[in-house]
């Protein structure tokens, strides 16, 4: 029995020893393979930076307004007697657009005008009689008061008749007519919208920290969603003298020529105030910039011992336009920056530069 136990113990020890030895041999071979394995390189696309001009801008948003715009309405009530315009028609200043029925006012005016010559003649006759001492001063004053009262009545009736006609206060284009011939109008009823669209205006706000960069006559570029491919150019025409103490913003107004009539009031617009051009600046494709909790960085290539390696470089990015960004600090002209493939990179990783046009936008987008 003891002999059998000793034999089994020896077999077990040999078996376990073989397994342990095999594992040690395997780990040794793996370590030798890893030690002799060549360093991996990662494919990346690269761009070489060069100094260029940069035109900084101040971006803002706002709504298009007309040079002049008003919704015409009536001050008095009455029935529409005539309408002298059509929807969308251009009109000139002082053109009569609409008239209310004024027959009663005209009749009263004629009646008053008919009494005026007699009252004037009586007043002049009383002046002569008063100089001769034939009448009292009271009789002369009463004749003068009657004459002056008729004159005032005529002026009042003329004003009342004028208030019953709606004239164009300025040159422009009328919108859609909201009333009809023979309709009874109440005071304040909206008749039509009139706008002078020869020059449009854009009001927007900028932070008070940018006040020193803005001046009258400064050029701005405007874009609207209705015409995404059409650029509009204007100039700053007015700057609000006071800063809003609650928001710290200041209002700016710009005039935009509207020769083609494309701009309409109420359009949402994006504005870029053009600042002086800066020479010898570095710009980089935004795909090269990595965003982390500690800031923004890019991978810059360096040659070491015949190998190309990528190293992280912290950068300070300023304004962005489209797919490019203005680098304020961290990069210089001539640096080679990784534009794609940096997801698998680490600091000091060996890389291999490849050609790839995947990031190049196509000249024509495919149709769905």
C-alpha cells in the first residue's frame, strides 16, 4: 500500500512539473517574440502649415428691417369711396391710396365757404364805420370774430377731409391690401403695409469688449437662408451711444443696398463685421484638433533616428471659419500636423504618412 502511494506521488509531481515547465517555456518564447517584434507604425494623413493672411471677423445675428416701413391705417371711421392702388404696387410720396366717403364734410365746407365773403365784407365795412365813429368797438369785434370763426371752420373742415384720405408718406412698395371698396372702416383699421426697400437695415448686438474694433462706415458681410449662395455687403451706419447694463451688449445698425430687391424685412440674417487683415498667420484644418478636458492639442510630426514620430502639441485656437481654424499659439509655419488617423496615436508613436482624400469635400454632392 505504501509503495503504491509513493508511485502515485512521484507521477503527480512529474505531471505538475511538466505543466509548469511548459508554461515557463511558453512565456519565455512569447517574451522573446515580443522583444524581437518590430515597432508598429500607424497610417496618418499630414498637412504642412504655411504662413497666410487671416481676416478676423466679429460674428452676430439679427433681422432685416426696411429703410422705412409703416402699416397704414385710418384715424376716422367711414365707408371706402375709392382705392387707388393694387397689392404689391410701387407708389410715390403723397400719392392718394385710399379715400373715405366725404360728401357730408364737402357739403359743410361749401356752406361755410359761401358765408365767408359776406362775413369778410361786413368786417371790412365795420372797420370803415368804426374809424368814422358810426359804430361801437363791440360791433366791430363781433364782426371780426364772426369772420375769423368762419375761416377757422373752413380750415377744420379741410383738415377733416384730409384725414379721410390716406396718402403715401414716402416712396416705396405696398404689400397686400386688407380692405375692399365700400367697406366700413373703424379708426385704426390696418389698410396696407408700405415699405421703402431701396436700402435695408440690419440691427445686431456685439459685446462691449468689441466696441474698440467697430466704427462707422465699417464693412460687414451678410448672409440669409433664403439665398445661401448670394453674399450681401453693407456698412455700419449707426452705433448705439449706450451699452445695455444688464447684458453688456451694444446695438449696431448697418445699411445694406437692396438693388435687386432680394432682401425682405423680417429675414433672419448672419453678419460678419470685417476687421483689419493680419499677416503671417497659421491656420489648420479643424479635423487636426483634438479636444480634451485639459485643452486643445494637435499631433506634430518629428524625425528621430530615421523614424517619423507624432508628438502632442498644445495649441490656442482663435476664430473658426468653415473647416479651418486660426491658431494663435503653439504652431509655426513649416510644422507638419496630423489631420486624420490620430485616434490610435499616443505621444511619441511611430507613424507612416499616407495619401488620403477622404477629408476632401467633393465638388458636387450626390443627389438622393
